[in-house]
C-alpha cells in the first residue's frame, strides 16, 4: 500500500485537531469545575443532576413554608401566653371583688378592672401576624375575626386551621372559635363556654343593684370556676402550639438532610474529580506536544527535499 505525502499530512492534521479538542475540553472542565456542562456531555449524569436540582428547589420551598409556619406559631404561642397572664389578673380581680367587706364603690372599681382586662383579651384574640392576616383567623379572615356585638363576642373567621403548602402538615393560624369561644364547660353537660361571656356574666353579677352577699359570693364562685376552665383550655392550646414548634425543629432537620442529600447527588453527577482531571489534562497536553513535534517532522519528509538535495 502506497501512502502519499498528502495522506500523511491529512492524517497528522486530523490527529492534531482531535488532540486539540480533547485538550480544550479538559481545560474547560478544569476552569468550570464541572464534568457535565451540558446534557450532551453525559445524558445520564445530566438527568441525575437535574433531578437533584429539582429536589433542592423543593427543599427550599418547604423551608420557606416552614419559616412562615414557625413565625406564626411563635406569635400565636406568645399571644396565648399574654392571654393567660390577663386571665390570671382577671381571676385576681374577681377574687378580690368577693370580699364581703367591700362597698359597692370599691367593688365597682374592680369591675372596671375586669372590663379593661376583657378589652385587652379581645385585642389579643384579634392580634395580627404583621402580614395582613390574623393569628386566630382560622382558615382566613379579611377583618378582625372577633367582633364585640350587643349579645357578646362573635367569631367572624372561617373555622379550622390554615396549612402551608408543604409535604408536612404545618399550620399558620389557629381556629379562634375553638380556642376562645368553645371552651369545655367545667360542669358536665353544660354548653361550651366563651371566655368573654364568662367575664360578662361575672361583671353583670357584681353590678347587680342590691345584690346580697350570698349572690355576690355565688357570682364570684361561678366566675372563678369558669375562668379556671377557660385558662386551662388556653393552656392546652398553647401547649399544642409548643408541640408544633418542637415538631417544626424535627421537620427542619429532615428538610436540611434531604437538601444535603440532593446537593451531594448533584455534585456526584456533574462535578469534576480535580485530581483525575489534572492528571488527564497533563497527559493530553503531553500527547498534543508530541503530536506537534511529529507533525514538524512530517513536514520535512517530502520527495522534493531529497531531489533538491
């Protein structure tokens, strides 16, 4: 088989170009730190990296939902703590009003204290989260969920809890009707209690004109009993909020672990092994240099050079 000078040149240049492309690819990988820059580099690895990226995006979304739920739950837990302190103060005022030595004027001053505490409790029940919604608005309320009507405090929110868009059951609000107006009665068989109605009834009993000591004592006794039932109920709601916060800590750890696993999977799929890449780059550079030297020798291997000599 006869090999012409043209064929030798052509084969040598083709090999040079191939080595140059390989060298350029290695150089680009070293610069970017990525083994897979585009799907055509490795379709299987690119698909793995894309799935891992989608999992990371979902983890970020769940993390934002968790932060929203935690923020609202912390605010709710704090509000319930404030409510508990107000109920305790109301209990002390009501207990003081039962003193048989008090005059109607002295008892009237304690009633004013009870009214002020009732207003503060209503403000706590209508407390917002700073983002235009209400902590006790249930499944949503465009206005304060509790309204003080002539017949007593009414709930205007939507019963139930609002859940965030997450794979975990995380709530951003509490059913205010259940927390404030549907308190299990202290006496079995009695209808549910409303914290505000309990205070209203106690205030009315203390202000009854000409009430006897026995009537005052009965109003105080019933009021304390029902206030204790309301306070215990608020404590149980607050405890559920605390449990929710503890569960959110566990959820946060699971989200973080899932995101880390996705990041590791993406890195394994597309990141470059720097030690191996540097070694391969050096080998390709050496091969390219050798090919250039071989080409320079092939250029001088011409029949005309011998004839001319």
